[in-house]
C-alpha cells in the first residue's frame, strides 16, 4: 500500500471536527448530528463503545475477575494511587529526577561519612504516651523506639483541620520503602513492608497532615523504630 | 442527607467545596464506577492484573483532573472519555498491530489523485463513503477500531461483546473481502476512489 493511501485511510478513520463529541451521546441528538452519525463509521464506533461502557452489563464469565479488580481498586485507592496524585514530586520529569537522585546520592554519602564519625543517637523511647499536639507538629503514637515485634500499623494524633495524611516509610539511608495516603490517623503496613522489618533493622517514617486545600498543616518529622533482635516479624 | 443520596455531579460539586472529608466524597464517587471501569478494563486488556493497573491509572487521572469536569455531560461519560483515552494511549505506547498496513493492499491498488494536499480531505471523504457503502455497520465498527485506533481484535471482540466463534476477526476478514471486491469493480470500470 502506498504511504499516501495509508495516510488517507488513517485520516478517514479518525474523528473529524464534524464528529459528534462523546459528551453529546447521553442527550438527544439534533437532526444534523444524527445525520452525521448515520454516515460516520467513527461516530458509530464511538457510540457503540460508549453504550457498552454505560450499560456495563456483565458477561457470564467475567464476574469473579471484575470483583477482584474492584477489590484491588479499593485497596490501592487507600495507597499508592492517591499518594501519587498528591505527591509533591509529581511535577518532576525523569531527567530532573535523575539529577535529583545524583545530588541525593552525594548527600547520602556525605551524611554517611559524618555519621560514621559520630555515635548513633539513642532511639527515642516512646513508651511514654504523654504525646501532645503542638502547632505544625504532628505527634505520633506508634511505632517509635525499640519494639518487641514488628508493627503492622502506623498511628498518630489527629491535628485540628486535618483532612488527610501523606505517609512515607524509609530505610535509614532514606531509601523509600512505601508511601501512601490516608484519611484517618492510622494506616496498616502492607505485608511487603512488614516483611522488611527484620529484627535489628532501624526504619524511618514520616507523616504529614493536609487540610481540605491539600496544604500541609502539620508534620511529624522523621520517626524511627527498630524491632529488637529478640523480636519476631509477623507472618503474612 | 448522606453522600449516597447525592448524584455523581453533586458529589463532584461537594468535592470542590468540601473543607473536610474530601477524600470520603471522592471515594464515594469513584466507588460507584469501580465495577463499570473494571469491566471495561478487563475487556480491553484480557487479564485482571493488567486491567487493575489500567483502572488504577484511570482513577488516578480522574482524581487529578476532577476540577476539569464542568458538568456539561454526565460524570460517567466524562469518566468514559478518560477510560477510552487511557486505553488507547496504553496501546500506542506498545507495538502496533502486527497486520497494520498490509491488510489494505486492495485499496492501495487504486491510484490516488495527484494534487495531494488539496485533495486529501476530499479523498478521506471518498474513503469514508466507500467504507460506508461497502461494509455493514458492525464491520465498519471493527474496521475503525482496529485500523483507526490500533485495537487488538481480541479486545474489540470483548468490548463489543461479539459472541460469534472468531469474534472481531470474522468481521475483519469479511470486510477485507468486500473491500477487495469493491476496489476490483472500481478498477475494472477505470474509476478512482
């Protein structure tokens, strides 16, 4: 086939300015629109697909798979999807991210050299529940400090006006382990993260509270916990 | 009145004005359409894991662009445009259909008019009319989705719920035969498309 014929055919199969926008399909079409649809293979195809979507009538063999996907969506909605939507880094292009990663690596090396010359700070004891809320400071409940077993949840105090929370879990070198968003002051750690909470390994986490305008109104700062060597990691 | 009592469009308004529980409203809105979107994505991709990934991207995009919903259409129709575009975008990021150009050799046999730019639109109109008069409605739909959007035949079969034995492939084979016969007749008469 000649390139031009292919190109013309592709052009002929694409929507044109005269084509009826999908948004109009739910309303009664004007005589002119109907006349166009009757003669336009593109519009007829769009209409057929849109009707299938709107009617959404189940086929006999797909019920279980659809329910699995629905459950998966619900689970993910509490996690990565919303976190990505709200990520303050979403505007970063891959190129900028690579540069940022390089700068970050230099910072980590520098920090590592500094820490090697210094004693590891004592892990904060969180057995004292007298945590109190201060302006712009979000106090956490748990986990913090040395623990006898791997935690399965992260919990914090609800600040006034908080609508949602961004939560991040890191390795001690700030390598991200997990990020999620929650509308309540508690999240469950997924099994993939819990499996990494090995005895003796310190883990960092942060939570930021956001108001209705998605502005950060309180931050926890970096929290640290560690499962004691005698502790156990929960099974899945 | 609870969130469940509100229409989709009212929920979108509520999201815009909410000072609290914004995510709860979005969750209510999206959950109403999980099954619809899941079903579409399953039919498009053919497996539940890929479908879940696609559906997640759809709702992520819907969440990001919720402010762009102006209420000029139903929310479900707005969501459909996202589902459709995201599905096609995903295809375009992958490889094109294996039998892309070769299948329309029959049309290639017809010599195109010489003044390309000026007549291109007219030629596209002629091609449209040619397809409209040569193919029946279902063949045209399959033809447009496969060659116009690059949709795999298996996906078209599922999306259009074609329950014949070979699905969309049967309609493409039939369309190709009809195109071949019609272009042959035109050539025999010395006519151009």
